[in-house]
C-alpha cells in the first residue's frame, strides 16, 4: 500500500489531498480535506488516472499513476491541467494573503485573487462594496463590526505593476506567503 499527501494552497485556503494506492489490488482512495471523493476497491490495471475537483471553486484535478519498473510507481497531481508545482507557482503570483486578528481574538485568513479581485475570508468567497478612487479602486467589507478596505492601484513603475493593500482598523497589513 502506497500513501501520499499533498497540500495545495488556494485562495479558499490550503486543501489537503490524500491518496492511498493498493499496489497489489489496484485499489485507489482519494480524499480531499478528509472527505472521500474517489474509491476504486479492486482494479486489474494498477496504473491510470483519476479525476476529481478541489475546493469550493471545484478546481479540476487529475492524479496520474505510472509504473517506473517492477512494483514501483510514480504519482503526479495536476490541477487545471498543470503539474502541481507549476499550478502552485502560478497561483502564488495571482494571490495575496493576509492574516489578521479579529476583535474576538480569532486569527483570520483574507485572500484576494489579483485577476478577478475576488475576496476570500477563510474558505468562503465574500461580497464587497466596490468603488473607484482617484488612484484606482477600493473594496470595502466588514468582519465582526470592523471595516476592511482593499486598495488596488498602479505603482507608477513598470516593474512593480499593480499594488494591492489591505487596511484594517486604520493600519496597513503585511501580506503573507501562500
């Protein structure tokens, strides 16, 4: 029995994909965030592919099982038809994440997708009030009675591009690594 686990960072949070492969029976079990999404109890072919989705955005995923000699196998995970490593690199470029402590003391994760300006709080997409400013745009939302503001504007410098800032309780928040 082979078992492998991947952690996939997305705007909705980190999602855990677990795979168990019965290397003698061909059985396959895939769990996403602890929930079973694929189960094949007995298969004559020990190699092949399984497809499923990940997260609330239902990102298409494919797990490829290949033999590399004898009874040794490799497992490759693809998301949106990109190998996991490439998907994570590209997603990190398109996402900003902040971690803030709310008035209740709860540490909350806030993410913005740069291409769509979708805002995720925890693992849920939220609606925000959007508007334009002199320099760009802003999105306003409230958590636990506190006002949050995301400003999007140009840096004026070609190599810096567009700037995204989160302001919470009058303070500029520093983004975290995905």
